[in-house]
C-alpha cells in the first residue's frame, strides 16, 4: 500500500463509511455526483437558459461563513500558535475532536479527493488529499483545485501530501472544529460544510499549513490576489494585493479599465491566495495555487465587476443566493431592482425586509471561464512582482493610498493594518480590528514570528517589490464611499507603477508617501476638491490615536515581535507628535 492508501484506510476504519470512492476528477464522475445531489436536494438546478450548468446550494443557516472561534492551531507548544490563534494541545485535539470522527460516516460515502495546489508541473506546487463525506465539497474542490489523477501522478506513490480529514458531522456548531496540526502538516475539520471550513485546499492548506511550510522553507503563503497590468507602451507589471476577507480582492483582480484609461490592460492571475518565492533574478515570484474562484456574490454587477458576472454565467455552484420561481439566481447588487416573488437564501418567500441573498453568499466558478485570465496564470514559474499592496476597509484614518519608505517599513505597514470586520466570518460586522497582512485568521503559526519571516524575506531578494497601502472605503458624513472604487482603482495602481519606476509625485508624511493632489489621474471622475482633500488626508490626531492600540497589539507577541517593528512604531509616534510644518 502507498502512504496515501495507508492513511485513507486508517481514516475509513475510524469513520466507518459504507463506501469509499477515490475521485478521478472526470466529467462523468462529476455528473454522477451532481445527479445524486439534485435528487437528494443538496443542489437545486438553476434555469438552463439564464444560468446554464449552474446549481444552487443552501447551507444550514448556522453554517454560512468561516467560524474563526472554532478554528484551532494544534502545535505542541501554545507559544508556536501565538496570541492571535486559538490553540489546542495535539493531545487534547485527539481526545476532544478525535471522537467526533468515530463512525461519523456510517451510512455515508467517503470520497477521497487527491488535489494539487499550484500549476501542474510547477516547482511551487503541492499535493493534498482531502477525505470528505460531502459530495458538495467534492464538486467545489473539483473547481477550486487540480483534482484527481493529476494529483496522484504528481504524488507518484510517495508520502509528500497534506492529509485533510473532513466530515460535515451533524453540522452543529457545538461539535464543529477546524484543527490544524502544523508539525504533522495535517488538517481535521468536522461539523461544517462551508467554504473556508470545508474546502481544505483553500485556507486550511494553502494558507495555514502552507504558511508554516513557507517559514521553514524560505517562501511565503499569502492572502493575496495577483494581477497583471500592461501599460500602453507594452510594459508589463505584476502586483500582489492582500485585503481581508470581503474587502475587494476578487474585484481588483478582475478590474476593467475605465474609458479614460482604455489603453491600459489588466489581467487576472489569482483572486485570493498567492505563494511567493525569491527568484534567481532577485525578484519575488508569485503563483496562484488555486484553479477557481470562491467569490463573494453580493455586489457583483455589470457596473462593479462585469468580468466576474461573465465568469459565473455558466457552470457555477451558487451557495446561499436568492432565486426566482423559475430558477434565475439573484442577489443584492446584481441589478437595480429585485424581481418579484423571489425566494430568499433560506428557501422562503422573500418578504423584502432582510437580504434576499446571504451577505456572504458565494460563487464557485472555474478560473478558465474568466475572460480576463492572463496567458501566464498557470505559468509554472509564476510571475515577478513589482509591487505588494495592503489594504483594509476603513471609514476613516487610512488615506486612499500611501507608499512605504522601504521593505522594512512596508512590513510595519502590513503588520499594523486595521480593517472593519465583514460577513465572511461569523461574528459582529463593521468593527475595526488589527488584521496584519490580511492574515489574522490564516497564519498557521505565531504572527510575531511571521513578521520576522517577512523581514527575512526582504533580505532574501535583492529587488523586493515596493509596498503600498490602500483604502477604497473611506466614507463621508452621510456614510457614503467617497472614492468610486472598482474600475477606478486602476488610477491608484497606475500611480504605484509610476512610483516603482522612480516617478509619480508624492508628499512624505509620517505614515509614508502620499500622492500630491495632482499626482493621480482623476480625469472624468468629478471628485470635488474637498473630497480629494479627505481622500488624501493623513490626520495626525487620528493616526496618533492608533499608536497605543498598535503598541498593545505588538506587546501581545512579547519577544516574538521583531525589535524592528517596535522601532518603526517609535518613529511613527515621534513623527506624528513632531512640530507641524
Ligand atoms: P474574500 O473572497 O472573502 O477573500 O473577499 P475579497 O477580498 O475577494 O472581496 P470581493 O472582491 O469579493 O469584494 C467584497 C465586497 O466588497 C463586494 O461586495 C464588493 O462589491 C465590494 N467591493 C470590492 N471592491 C470595492 C471597491 O473598490 N469599492 C467599494 N465601495 N466596494 C468594493
Ligand atoms: C475568505 O473568507 O477570505 C474567503 C472565503 O476567501 S473562505 O473560503 O471561506 O475563506
Ligand atoms: Mn479570502
């Protein structure tokens, strides 16, 4: 028996399924699975004219987002999980979570899903094997990863794979655990069928486990989109951008140039996760480990993200959207007015009071269906980054854009990011929390050590990308977004590329370089002078108020927080209180 077969056998002895099926990822296999799900109601077929090949899945109402409070890092030492992760001793995990798998698959089929994260044949790529009792998970993994025979071929009977055991259990939050064993590179997930909790290749492997591998092996696993920008001159740049969940990665990755900037072309490499490695040329190279998009549905419309709309026009699994009586999917932001007689995401007639689609409703669609995929999106070598962008959802404080002074300062900017929480995780929405590098829920080890790893990586590349911070979400007194966002964000990207080339006008502020009033191309936007002032403002009092909060955050990491970050904070603090010029 191969190591994979041995592990699967062991799992089957614990979970006691009535049947074990090794998935090959074929079309025929998928059709059989979908047929079964249509029959038992797990999936609902959508309108063949309006949404060909599309289906709808309705989650259990208590299982519609990641559950960060039920997500654990089971490292031997609590210190290695760090203060921002929930820790569970491996022994405790075996005793508390292990029994939940005993006989959990009785009467169910156990699917074995071998998959590759990363382009086939790439030195970046890694194999995972997810064992699950959910055909919905299998159908999603087939879209999100390179699944089936290709993975077994890469594995070649060896033991280099990340095992992930998943069962929907009884879906009760009381018996829901998402546990990562970073030292063993093992994942256990029970009690949820939702995306990030259950599609183990995504956040569990490609971020939490991969981040620990990356630390040990000298690379990086990040919550980043990757885009390709071609200037009218033909010059090409690649940009990686880390925004927290539901803060605009998919939208930026599929950005369409507005009419005024029609000579600029933006293409997509990835929309959620990037694996980065130093290249022989001293640059940082990036691949998208995924093969599909698990994207936020609400807000996806012809004026915001037309490319996503085209991507999800067929062969898409919709989760928790609303639907018309004749099976046309609908969500807030799809078009101006909702059709009549809508059925809401829970399958009830929509009474027009709450949201018709769940705010964290999602689409699962193959990347190859996206009209803006770059010809290099599956390049085994990846693409070299010119810039890294951090960003958050801040009604105040953070200006539209600023540039860090250098890599070290950029790491400080990433480490101190704040963002308002969203519906992508259960819990209160709209409260500002520190979310370093948009990785707070996804770093598989002590975040203080993660900051140190970022600083080390800056030394491992002679030509590191420039680091920027953006905020598309600043609001006015009436709580309206001031910046038009979406396609117009290209104007900000273009300023970044100018800065990378040593051009682009900027003023130095305590937080970094902010564009001068005339540095951004704002032609045709109709922004008032006062609006521009607000967008570019760095208010010293507002920023000074963040300092003690950041200091307290750093202190939580004790000796794990690099001295360099404390020094950057001292510098910021001094500059904020220095005499105004
Ligand atoms: P995850 O998949 O959870 O990691 O989210 P994401 O970072 O990919 O976010 P996504 O692009 O799906 O956007 C989330 C929400 O923010 C959607 O409802 C978008 O319509 C909205 N959004 C995205 N970009 C902008 C922008 O530039 N301005 C404004 N106002 N809203 C935006
Ligand atoms: C996110 O929450 O950042 C997502 C969706 O991209 S999930 O797969 O649930 O993590
Ligand atoms: Mn995400």
